[in-house]
């Protein structure tokens, strides 16, 4: 090859006419490597400057959430971002509801895909219907995706990330050794609680509010993390179930705003708490309250008045019947008292227990259950 220097940093190479394989700089580098010997070339790594931009927090959260939900027995689905405006009618949304803030497509393929979705629920319900049509009735599904809400004229629509899950069918199918158990409200509530706890979030509250479109009036709750509204949870309204042709199926669902979830995850961290060497003291408490009184209110009172000595509170029995009146219910709690500093004195625990009972009476109007 004819080689000539053009300047201090540039050479010109003219290969022989029979070397038709040499047409670019990389071919010359390969030729030098061949002549020098590949084994004589030191292994090096290219110098890559790390990016100043970090990964989106939502991507990391999505991977964690997917792993947790799959571990809880859910299957992930991906549905179309285009829906029919009639799907919101079937949920029973009022005319001024945000679910009707449609972004309309200029050239939709079909009327059933003419607007951008404002909720993940229609896609989940459609998937439930398709699966039941093929004989799959025991379903636990979730989806992570965006919803699109129309803004003022000339502005781009708002895009919000949501996580939604849905459950229906049997929690445990019928076998020769047991009866079938259907999915109920506490299954979907437990799934949400486990999801949050697995993410390191402990301060979770479920409060009853006016139901969102599609939710059952009596089994509809808002989810709060550290007093921040993060989503909805409950049973689907029977009227909606009938409109979708699901007949007698009971369907439970939840919706979680990912932006709010992310903001609260940043405020929490998972820390190891050392085990205590001191024994626990167990006390049971049965209280009769109005039927509409939520158990969580009483649990909050017990923890608040426990002055850091209440390790756990668990409901182990609920009774409703004529013996206590049709508008009343009896809730039994098992309270675990334990100190991290020393062994608790029985008389001190009794005084604390009586203080908690008095506070429950004052705030709920409840009475102790006898026997």
C-alpha cells in the first residue's frame, strides 16, 4: 500500500487494486491488527462519560410493583389507550365528572376506539369479559398505564400514570377436601395493603367517601398514605356489572395514582428494627358499637392511647345479631403490649388497658361486651 503523510495527524493510504476489501478506515485498522497480531493487542474499554440524567423513578417503581403484584398472584395486562365514550356511560359517570374529559381522535379506526382513555377500568373490565367468555372465571389482573385528560383549548392533555387491579371469581376453588371460597372485599384490600408494605409504606388508611363512578355505594373507600389521597378501592357497582353482562359475578378493583405514590415513597424508608428481648402481655377487648362504626377508628384509638407500648392490634371476631340489636355489632380485638426497655408490670398494663377502654367509650359511644 502506498502511504503518504498529509500533515502531522493525517496519512493517506492507497491500497492495491486487488485489495477490494479495503474501502474505509476500519479496514485499515483491521489490517494493522492482523499484521501486529490480535494476541498482542491489550484489552481496553472505551472511555464513556456517564450521563448526568438518572433513570425515571417511575421505571424503577414499575419493576418493583410488577414483581410484587405477580407474587400476589396477579397477571399483568396491557390494553389499548383508545376506548369508546360509551364505556364511561356504563360506569355511570355524571356529565361533569373528570372521566368525561375526553381527548377525541381526529381519525379513529372505530367508534369503540374514538377517545383516549380517562381510566384503566374499562380496559380491565373488557379483559375480564373476554376471559370469562373463554371459561376463565377466577381472575386477578393488574395494569400499569397512562390516562389522558383534556385541558383547555390549545393545551396538550394531562397524562397521568395509574396502577389498577381487578379481582373476580374464586379465591380458592372447590376441591374434594374443601368448599370453594369466593373473592371478597378483604382480598382486594389485603392485596393493596401488602403492596404498600412491600414498598416500605406503613401509614395506610381506608376511609369511606362518596363512591367514584363504577363503585358500590356501601363498599367504596378512598386510600390515603400519610393523609395524602392516593386512590380508590372497593367493589364494583352491581348496576355496572349488569351493564357489562357479567350477570351475578362480583368484581373488586383498586386504582392508585403513581405520582402520589412516588411522592410518599420518597418520605419513607425501610429500616430494620431490632427484636426486643422482653416478653409480651396480651389483652383481649370486646366492644359493642354502632354497625356503621369502622374498626379502623377503634384501632387508631388503641394505638394512639397505647403510648408506644402497643405492638399490635388484631381483630379476631365480629358478631352481629339479635342478641345485641340489629343496629349494633360487637368487635373483639387482641392487643399485644410490649416494651423495648424492660418487662411490663401487670398492674401498669391493666391501667393502660382501662384508659384505652374509656377513650373508646368517649369517642365511639361503645360499651363493653359481656361474656
